[in-house]
């Protein structure tokens, strides 16, 4: 008697696998389907405007009439004009305030509250420090303009402690206007740096601090040999964001001083706006924008290299 073949359920039948090259092609197609919308948006709002700015930088054009090829003349103007060089220098001076103050104070504050971030105290502290990030930059600029005014809170406080000789119209002073703008930017960015650094500290193994204390290490030694190496990447992120914010600043300067007095607080972002829309020098504005982009890349390159993960 011959045995009848038994039927195998459909869910237990072996599946037929696609060849390797077909699977690879299908996975690449799936990846491109997911990437395409983001890449399209990035190309539309970043790559295309960047290419257009690069093209305009070689032209002499008022934005309306006929454009003429101008070669590298716009770039020569950016790199030789004394006013434009001072404006670029103003942006690099703001880096000292926008970067060193928030990162330095952020490290100190994050280290001080390292072990107290749980519970109500931690929640309230994070909320207070992060508040400037929630406030619109326009509102922050207006509020600080009032505080730095001749009869503002800053001068009233100086008078109250007997420093009347130090009172002045801070944002209208040729010497102190730029540092005053730097203080505004430092205040805005401090909360972001603190949040990033506090988050980074929570990832450091607490046993390292306990072992250091058992070996007789002081708080300064813990900070230098444990906290700083453990926050290498977070410090790099903070410095990258604050350097870009300083070099590409516009909102705070426009609201607080509009670039004055003179050009003591004028920054490249504000000058690009003026050249393009007020003076109708689209080619020169585009060249300054390209130079600014290159300066940003050159500035953050060493930061990324020094703070990269060594693993």
C-alpha cells in the first residue's frame, strides 16, 4: 500500500527567499523612499538657496535690473573693506560672550547641582535655567533694552550700591554697547548649556566620584579629572551651538541696537540684510554670506575635532 502524501499547513511551509542582490536593491529603494521627503525639503530650503547665493556673489546686481558678471570683486571688497572687516570682527568678539560665559558658567552650575537634580528642586532648577530658551529673542531683546536704558534696572542697581559713576546708556555707548549685547546673548544661551551639561553629568558613573573621594580627591580634582573628560561631547555641542549663534546673530542685535552706535554692534547677519534690502547690493550681500558660512565652518571645525569621542 502506497502512503498518501500529507499536506503541510501554509504557515509551516518554507518561505522562498529572494536572491541577495534583489534584497539589497529592495532595501535601498525602501531607504530612499523614507529619505526622499527630508532630502527634498533640505534641498529646497538649504542647497538651492546656497547655490543661488554663490551664483549671485559673482554678480553686480541690484535685485531688479540687469545683472552683470563681477568676478571675485565682491569677495575682494569683503576681505579689504575696513568697515566690513570690523563687522566680521564684532561677530568674533561676540563669540567670547556667547560661548565662554554660557559654557563656563554652565559647567560650574551643573557641577554644583550634580547630585541634587532629582525631585522638586531639580525640576524647579531646570525650569528656571531653561526659561530664556522659551522666551522669544525679540521679547528678550526688548526687555534687556529697557534694563540697559539710562533709567533702567542696571543703572538703578549701580546707584543703589554707590557706583553712580558707572551708570551710562549701555547700548548707546561706543565702548560698552557690544559687551552689553554679549551679555544678552550669554543670558539667552546659558540655560541651554546648563541643560545639556546636566544631562551629560547624569551619564557619568557615580562610582568614579565615590572612588575619587575615598582617595582624598578634592572637588576641583573631581571636576578636572572626571567631570570635564566625561562631558567632552556635551561641551563640544554647547560650543558649536553658541559659536554659530554668535557668528550668525541677528535678532538680538537688530532689536537692541540696530547695529549702533555707528557700526560698533553691527554683525554680518545684520549687514547682509542691509546690503541686500536697503542698499540693493545683492552680489556683495551674497559674497558676505558665503564668507560668513566659511568662517562658521572654520570656527567649529577645531571644536568638533578636539571634542570628538576618543573611543
